[in-house]
């Protein structure tokens, strides 16, 4: 069961990576984390559940360093998915230190003759059948430190990363003033919370199983298999491929329910003709320079000046003018800046003087707005005036 589940998760992870990597580089991290976990589940199958000397020799020492990438990959995926930015920070190199240390420690094993690896795997299988605890002192894949350190450090490090990833999601939601809800949250957030929670549970239970092993509460392989911690880990592993299939938005990069982009039609107001005239009055009001340059000028000011309700003002913008107040103010301010440039005011004022006089709060907002409205930057517009 564990073997077939792990292979399924690896295949689904490859499918996820194939479908998403070109659009979302962050998918590499979750795929890497799932595949690293699955490879060690396969190793667990061939050492504990159904011992196989050949596959122990293949998996035991070779994939050991990759176990220490499961946690960092999960954290990177969670951080990037929560913030919506796929970034690699300078301090991110620190998360690879355990991987590098373990890789350096077992590096000579990669060049050991396969016959020697088979003998070591056979000894490992015998010890697991007779007295698993003696394996701690008799089996060693590394030269920097005893290999059994990895057995304990591997799940504990994953627990730390899994818990911190879940805490990171909660902090990010708090900053955005959001609360997680299985009913109301978007599929991406649901997937993120559930997959991270699964990692927390799996790593915690496996850590407890490992601690029991070190404390010699289990005396042979059968006791390890029959431990309630093992059963719970197996059940949670089964949920991984099911979860990946339940969220096609993540696996196949498609949406279950595509929402229509069409805006709902607004019913025609009974006073439509009167409000058409009100819409023209709003335009005239906006063209008054004092109002246009006033940063506090908004719907309340329009309501007060024209004796309109907020619903009526919104109707004027949505149905009649077919624009928003902010967009209209931006266009009129750009037109004001264009007039200043056409009148040669750049000679007496700096560009800063132009955008301040036009009512923009910063150089960036001015240049972005000018480009959006005219298709040119202010400097390109000035050059076009000179050419004319």
C-alpha cells in the first residue's frame, strides 16, 4: 500500500510540475517536497514493511541527503504561494545547510562498490528483523558523524519546517485581515492550508515513531509495523494523492467553476433622464480645478454639491459615464498636465512642478497615469510637441 501510494504521489507531482512550471515556477518546490517525502516512504516500505536487500542498497544511502530538502521546499512553496511572489532571498541559502552537510557526510558511499552496498543492506535487513535498536551502532553510511543522527534529525527538522509554514500562512492572513474558511476561501488557499497541515501531522507522527524506536519501546520490525503511529502515518499518506486529485485547480491548472467575467447588468433607474443631466453636472464639477486637485474630493463632495444620493452618483458613473471616479480624475489631471506642457510651462517649471500642479502625489503615479492615458511618457509627449 505505502509503495503504490508513494509511486502515485511521485507521478502526480511530475504531472503537476509539467502542467504548472512554465506558468508558476513555485510548483517546483511543492513537487520537490512531495517527491522527497515519497522516496523515503518507499525506503520505509523496503526496510520495514517488505524488506528487500536490493532496493535497500539502492535507496538507503543515496537518497538520504534529499530528506533534508523536504522541509525547506515546503517552506519556500508556502511563503511564495502566500505572498504571491516567487522569490529567492539571500538568507534562503541557509536552509540548504543540512542538505549539504548530509551530502558531504555520505558522499563516499556513492562511490562504494555495489557488492559492498548489498552486504551493508543485508546486514541492515537482518538487524531490523532481529533487533532494530542494534542497528544504531552497527550501521553507518557517513564519515562526519554517526548515521543514526540522521534518523532522528530527519523527521524533527520536517516538523519544525511544517509548523513554521503553517504559522507563516496564519500570519500572512492576519496581515491581510483575512480568516481561513473551508467554505469561503479560494481553492489555492484551501490547498495550501490542508497540504501544510498534512505535512505537520505526518512529520509529527513519524517523529513519535522514531523517538519510540530510539527509546527502545519497539523491539522488532513487526512492532514497528503494528504501532498506532505507523497506521496513522499510512492513512495520512493515502490522503495525499486523494487531495491532489480533489484540487484540479492545482494539479491541472484548471478551474472547477469558471466565473463569468461579465458584469451583472444594472437595472435602468426610473429617473434615468434626470440622472443623465446629473452626470454632465458631475463632469463640470470635476473640471473645476480646485475640485480636481483636491485629494479629498470624492463621492461625498459630489452628493453635497449636487444634492444626490450615493446610489445615484454610483449609477451615474456605472451606467451613464461607464467609468469610475478615480479613473475620470486621472484622465482629467493628465489633460491638465498636457495643457501645461503645451503652453511651454516646462521651461519655467520643472517636471516636478508640472505633476504637482496637475494634482499627482508622486512622480511615479504621474508617469504611470500619463502613459496609460496618452500612450506616451511625459518626455516623449514633449518631444512630439517639439517635432510638431
